[in-house]
């Protein structure tokens, strides 16, 4: 499997950083708690669809206490446009309860504690640790997995392999924002079915053989 050279990786992220100096998640939130809920809701759903639902949900229940008071049926009513909404409503209420019982209603800065919450897996924990607490965590979703393998940036057979490879191969200067640059590039340029190579600012560094015109 082709592997991008260190010098190319440095240039790869230098260009992405120059084009978007302060990359941010497209999920809308006001507090760490709201980001946590939004990420849980975003599983197998688009950020756009989640934002449409959470604008009303967070207006009604901006805190764990309010979410708990709303209850599963109440939450489900706000997020029924999102896939798997009933299970997500159950998890949202359950994680809100545990945050109040175990963490005083605050989102913990601890991977193990985060992953102990209902609906929170490694990827969700990584997003929270990186976005809220600015830790060098790498949340590998389908976009990043595809991009890491297609470009030769950090090839891997599974999500964990790609995550570990990225943590080793991304230059430290870019590590805190790498997750956002990669997900946005994968979402809008290096798309799944037909990558827009003509509009790609790192086209010459990419090792993908079947570049589009």
C-alpha cells in the first residue's frame, strides 16, 4: 500500500491549514454537554440533519437536568427526523442522568468516563476530547478512513489502525486540528463516489491512482 512521505504530509497539512486556519465542527452547540449530545445524535446521520433537530431540542432542553425532565418520549419527538431516533433518545436521557449522578452534570475530561456513557463510543469520545478539551485525539469516521487510505496519508485496514497511524504520522504542529481538516476535505472534496480532484489543493501530494479530471 502506497505511503505518503513525511515531507509530503507536512506540505499536505500546511496547505489545508493555510486554506482554513481555524477549522471547526459543523455541529451546532453552545456547551460541552450540547456537543456531546449532538455527536451522539450524529451517528449514521448528517451534521445538517442533526443541527435542524438540535436547534429546537436545545432550546427546550439545554442542560442535562432539562433533558432528563423532557424524558425519552419528549426527546424522541424533537429528533424523530434523525435515523435511529428512538434508541438515540433513550441514550440521550440515560447519559444525561449519568452525567448528573457521576459528574455533577459536567462532561468529564476522561476517555474511560466518556465511553462509560450510553451511546458514547471511541469516536464520540475522541470528538469531545479534541473539540472541547483540545487534546490530540483523532476521531476517525468514514470520511477520514477513506481519505487516509486513498491518499496514502495513513493507510489502515480498520478504524483503529488508521487512528493510530494518523497520531504517529501527522506532524505535532497540526495534530490538534487535523481531525477537522480531514473530515471537511473528505466531506466536500475527496468524496466517496467521485472525488473532486480538480478542486483539490493537495492533488499533487496524493497517491491515489485514479484521480478524476
